[in-house]
C-alpha cells in the first residue's frame, strides 16, 4: 500500500508561481511513474505532467514551458513548479502513483489563481 500526500496549494495572483509537492509513503516500489492531474469545477480531470523513476518526463501541451516536474530533495517526493499561472489553471491538483500492479491517488490540493 502506498499513501500519497500533496502539499503546497493555495491562492496566487495571475502571472505568479506556485510549487506543489507529492510525497509517497508506505511500500513504494523502486520503479514507478508519478503524475499530476487536475480537475477544475465542472470539467473532466486532465493530465498535467508525469515523471518515471528512469526520469522520462511527459507534459500536457498546456503545461509545456510553464510547468516543470522534478524529483524533490526528499526521497519519494515529486514537485510540480508552476509559473505564469492563469485563472484557467485553477483546479484541484492530484497526484497519481503507478507501479507495475497498482495505482494510487492522493486527495489533491487546491490551486486558485485569482486577483
């Protein structure tokens, strides 16, 4: 079993930056893919970026150039640095952890972009 905890959400003004983090605990496999998804009110959940233990990284088109996914300083932590945030980026950002035979989700953290 793997438990995911997101942190770092909050309120930021348009054009600002924010970093959210996802830390895994429990029985974390040595090989996994960690991804961020987001869901805005009234919209479907959408993929943001992902990173594998082999450091293969994929971004959604809207995230390219503004968002950066990376491994945090703490073991089993993945960070998502978001810059030049727009009101359309307002959503609950959730972390997904996938291993060979299991998939886990965090509860999410709210990111609100508003003046």
